[in-house]
C-alpha cells in the first residue's frame, strides 16, 4: 500500500526589512531636503518609498524618528572606510588619514548632506533630540580619528598626549571653515582635486606638528 506523501506548502518569503528601511530613509532624505521638514508628510514618504503607512510606522514611530535616522545614517558614512591596513609607519599613518579625510570631506560637502544639516539645525531648538543627533555626528567623527591617534601613539608613530585634543586638531586642520561656508551658502562644494589638495595639506601640517621624538 502506497503511503500518502505530505505536501509542503511554501509560504512567501517575508519582505526584506533592511531593504524597506533603506527605501524609506532614502525617500525621507529626498523629501526633507526638497520640501523641508514641515512641508514633508509621512504619506508622501510612504508613497515615494512604495510602502504602506502601516509598514512605515512599524519601522519609524514618527517623522522626527526618520529625520534622526537620516542624520545617523550619514554620520555612519563618515567613519573610516573598512579594509584599511593598520598603520605600521608614519607614511602608512599619513595614508590612512588621507583616505579618511577624503571620505569625510566628500560626505560633508555633498549638497544633499549640507541641506540635511541646515534642516536639522533649523529643527534643533524645537527638537532637542535632533540637536543631540547632530552633536553625536560631530563626536563620532572626532572619536574615529581619536582611535587612529591612540593606536599610532601606542606604536610610537605619534607623541603621547591628549588623544582627543590631538584628534580635534586634525579635524580643525581638515575642515577649516569649509562647513560654515557651505551652510551659509557662500562656498561651492569643492571638487575632487580641491578635496585632495586640502586633505594633503592637512595631513602634512598635522604630521609636522606632531613629530615623534628623534632617537
């Protein structure tokens, strides 16, 4: 007698939450920068992201939460790119700082990012969480460089001292008044060549200031 075979019913795979989140943030970012925070509705974001409002609210409880997530997402892109070798010489340290500096200035000078920061600053007074997110973005970039400084100090590539202060000095050399000019609209986004030149100057001056003791 032939045994009945059990039929397996394949259920549809659940929607990729990461993909949905990415689409929602992309739509929110574009809408915020084009129409402003007050001029953007969650319905508009959901429509552009091609998701239901129910799915949108399952990911983000409010429009402000989406704004905060957009800021944090941009902050993550300003970290040191992965795959960089650990610096074993002053030359290698300079190369690592150069890669980091180019990535940071490229991200900071992106017109969409500048627009987002203008928007976030305008909302900071009414929404302390937004101000905290902006400050967190700033702190994260300094902390990234601080980690590079601490490792370089432990390897004898940089002199000992307050790593946070040294990292802040590099950031000041790197950015100069670029961000202020962009936010005020009195400076144009720098070209790749200009970014490369600015970063090269910043790294050269930084390594010249923080020389290791002559043995």
